[in-house]
């Protein structure tokens, strides 16, 4: 998913202007951005905080280990690798006991700002206690700071309270103050014949990281609606939201002539909305959710019970029985409809029947229009103990009716769809007794009803068969057993031992199957194994594919006529350490499988690699063995005036590297560049031959911690720009935009902020396609000296990596 190009998008304002222009209507359209959509919920994801004393000592506290919190506060990780305090709204708090603030000098708070952010207060003793520190954490740049799991650290402004010893600290979360509505906006609205207020939600209201915590329109949009409606008696409110919102405060305002709601539509939504506004198109849509008066009518967001009870309301029109702003299925148009002559095809039904409910619908207005006729079912005789829904939508039909005309609308209902789930017996069940079929324009606007009495049992039939063997790839001679399950139309499982089951193979030369479902791989190729199940005369089949692979393993690989010591057919990489000046040995190989061709490209020199290619003559599939011949790598402490002869550069830029005046380090300055997919322009990649097994330990000292998604630096096992393994230190968070080797990031330190700890990542790129193998957060690992020791190892074709802050205690990466 994504946004259309800006040039192809038609805003609501542009849609109105274009409509007038196309219709030759003379009217002045003026516009003002009257309100903000600043979010006052999901303010922060808080990870931890730190108390720093005047002697420099610091103690870090996990923010998720609170002793008390406001209702609704939750803990989760989302798309991050760390848990954080979440569901934070304006005025929420979390509290922590035993926080020693003796000689406190400063506090640091590590968090993520998923939306607009705000301020955080550290208070002593209660949410309204003495103010110890204030943290400002606002949205940065064009997108949320640290989005998709990243985090940043903000420093608090300390108030010297003179308190000491362990205290209970409350972190109180505040949204930024809302702006007022400019007088220019109300003056413009008061002078207009019609005022159209565009409102809604945006990508800060909710997203992949967080759900909505409120049903109110974000920012000061309610204030805008009220301000405009107070000065213009012909106000129309258009809402584009991601779901229901609270409208109780303005929906009955006599100065608001109408409300139009829409979801997030396509690039021409402005054009479509103008046609609806001015009556060229008569809307016929209905709400797909209940619009509650207030979020307070619902249980907490963490309560997933649908039915309610115990002094709490249920959810949806199934179980919510209190007044609402707009019910499920509600929707007006520019015309009206009258319902009459309600009928049902039969008054006695069984779960196996199909019935028809019919009604006459007349368009009693002055314009043609669409009506959506809805049928809701109530089971009047169901025991109260079963907690059946108030009603359920079981049929609907949209019909276009000309002004003054009547249509007979008939809606078919399959009685097998009137089921409930029997938890105890794990199958569908059908309540006996009266079924009331309500016919209307919404779940509340019921125009009439018909009844039928349900009796009898449902006769389930075979519906679904699943065949599998747990494998996808076999080799000749392998066997697997077919597993078959069968489910009936009441969602119960049938004992397959009591069913008739037959098996077939569509290519017995590749794999055969016996009467018991045992599959034997015979030849190279693909095959489909099918199981057919027959129950009560009905047969349903399912199949699964298998690929029988050629055996492309080598029986032996020799070097100068001698078999490789420790050779294993499943290990495809081997290395030899050679002396300088010798010729490359000759490599030979034999195959385990039949009809296999072997091609060997010998190493031309040392260092070099002999490549053994085994090719199946039928499928033309290949397998490769590499035999590497290399020289001993040369250790370098970078304590001489020039680089050793073992080194070579890729895209050297002398201006951005140097040997330090104090011996013992090489300095590479990060610059714009990349070795990501097809973007291969990173400068100053320093290489030496490493065509054997090896272990590299390298101490890297970073001038600062990485702050941008594209910023990373580290070690590289390099074949070419499109084939390598790299071990890098990069900014923390998701993998959106992971990029260049040593590329620059954004500024750090502004506004009293300190950088995030970052992550170490093991990355592979093969044939230009890059993917992450493993990551490890550097929280609690990297120290203030920004130093990491990388251990990078290669054995055969296996690369492994670990990291340490001191070269002693290593953490495995992957």
C-alpha cells in the first residue's frame, strides 16, 4: 500500500473548485487551514530512565517495572526488540518506588515518539507532587522520531528540591497544548453562504505500532466545528476517518445541515466528494460499525470480551444495548424510502432449508436513489444463559429505485448460516424455536418483521479435505506418509478411519503412492499426490506437490589427487592456506547421483578459488562446491606511517581517511554512499585477501553513535559490491531504509538529546539482494567511549559474528 503521487491527487477543496468550473457555476471558494490534528494519545513509548548524580554515577531504571499506573497503560514491544510503556494518553502516569535522588544532577529518559509527543514530568510522591524534572520530547522532522521501534534519549531539566534518599517518582505524561481557532477562520466562515468543514484522522492517529486509544477527533477539530457552526447556519461537516469517532457534541447542532463520512479513499476522492455535496450523486452507503456516544460506553481497550456483563457494556450491535450516536447500518440519502408487504417463503424451517424474505420498497422522495435493505435475525426462544446476540445481520441487498417507483426486494437466506458455535462439542449448533427476521434500513430502523420456527437437526456434509506429508522436497528412494484430515460443514472433524480414502499420483515415474498413502520417490521431477475422501456418497479431494530433487552432492572432492581431509558431501566450502608464490592445486570431483555432469573451473592462481559445478542433466539444476586457496592474512595495528602492501582500496577517497598522528588507528570518515542492492557507490572500503578460513578481531571506536537509518560502519567479507557479508554498528529500530556503508546520519545532540544505543547487525547481500540475518541491541552493552570489539569468523561457507565492549566478554550476534 502507499500514497498516490501528489500530482494525481485531488483534494476536497480542489474537487469543489473543479466542480464549479466544469459546471459553469459562478461561486467564490475560499479556504483556510483552521485546525490541527495533533494527537493527544499514544504520546510516547517509554523504555527506561536514568538518574545521574553529581559525582557522575548513574542508575538506570526499567520504565516497564512500574508499581502503579493509570488505567489503560500497557507494556509491549510492537515492532521494536524492547518492551516499553505504551497506550499513553494526555494526563496518564506511571510510578516507581525506591528511586534514590540524593545529590541528583540530571535525569535522562529513553523513549520513542510515535506521533506528536509532548512533555513528561518527573514528580515526587504523587502525580501532582513536587516537580523534579521536565522532559520535552516532540516529533522531529517529517516523520515520527525513532519510528518503527527506534528510540532516543532526552535529558530532563532538573529542579533542585533539596530532597534526598529513596523516593516514589511519578512520570506524568502531557500532550502539547492545543492552539486556538484564529479569528480569520471564523470571519471567513461568517461571510460565506455555506461553510464546509473538512475534518478527520491522519497517520498519527493510529498505525502499525499502536491502536487508537480514543474515539475523539485529534487536535482542536471539535473547536473548529463549533466555531464555524456558531457563525454560519449552513455548515456541513465532512469527516474522513479510519473508523468511528465521537460526534455527539455537534451532530444535533441546528446550524449543521449535514454530516458526510468517508473512509480513506483513492486519489480522486475530492472529485467524488464534490459530486455528492452538490447532488450529482445520491449517496447510498451505510455505516459498517456502531458509532458510540463516547469511549466511556465501552470497556477498556485491553478487555476483549464481546458480551459484556458484570456492570460493563458489551460491544457492537450484537451486545451493546445503550443509546448510540449512529447505529450499525445507518445512512441517509437525498431521498426517502417506504417499506411494506413483508413476507417469508415458509414459516417452519430446519437448518437444512433455504428461504426467501421479501419486501416492497418505494422511493417516496423527489430523486432517484439507492437503498440497502437489511435483514437482522433474533432468536427469541434462546435461553438467556446462552448469551445470544441481540440480533445478527444475515442478509442485505442494495437496490436502485427511481423516484416514485416501488421494487419488490427478495433476499435469500441459507438457514445453515443461522448457526452458533457449540464450544463444548466443537461444532455448529442451531437454537430451536422462533426466529424473528427484522427488515429495515439499519440495525435500529426496523420497518417490519416476519417469523419462522426452527426445528430439526442440521445434516452436515463433507466440505473440506486437507492432504499433506510434511515435506516438499524428496530425493530418489525417500518415502513419506500422506496425512489426511476431513471436516464437515458444521466445522467438526470426521474420523478419517471411517471414511473411504483413495490416493493417486499424477506422475508415477517421479513418485508413486500406495493404497495406504505411502509415497515413494523414484525419479527426478515434480508430482502431485491426491487424496480423495468419500463420506455419505460425497467425495472431496485435495492434493499436495512434491519435488524429487536430483542428488547433486559430490561423492568426493580431491586436491592434487588427494581427498580433502574431513570431506563431507553436505559441506560445500573448503579452504587451504598456501605459501606465497606456489601454483594453484588442481581440483577434481565425483558425483553421488546418476546423470550428473561435473564442471570444474580451476583456480588460476593463489589466492584463488576452484569452483565445482554439479548439474542434473534432466532438470538442469546445479550445486556448487568451492575450494579456496589463500594466503595468510596479515595483522595490522596501523602503527606505521603508511598502509601495508596487503591492503587495497575500493573507491578510495584520500580526503576521508587517515592514519592518526598517534600510532595505532586508522580513521575513516563517513560520507554519502552505499552498497545496498544496485546503489554501489560507497567510498573507502579497505580490503586484504581473505580467501581461507579466518577469525578477525577488530576494535572500532565511533566518534558518535549512529543516528540515521542509513548510517552504519563495520567489517565486510567482500566478494564484490553485490555479494558480501557485513557486520556493522547502526542505528536502532526497524530496517526501513537500511543503507550505505559508513553513510552519514542526521545531527545528534540538539535540544539536550543524547543518541540511541544502536544495534549491531549481521547482513548478507547475494546477487544484489540484501537481507538482515540477525541484530543485537547495544543497550547496556556499548559504553560512553563508543567502543565496540567485533569478532568476525569464517569456516567453510559459514560466517559467524559476536561483539564485545571490551574484547573480553562477547555477545553472539548470529
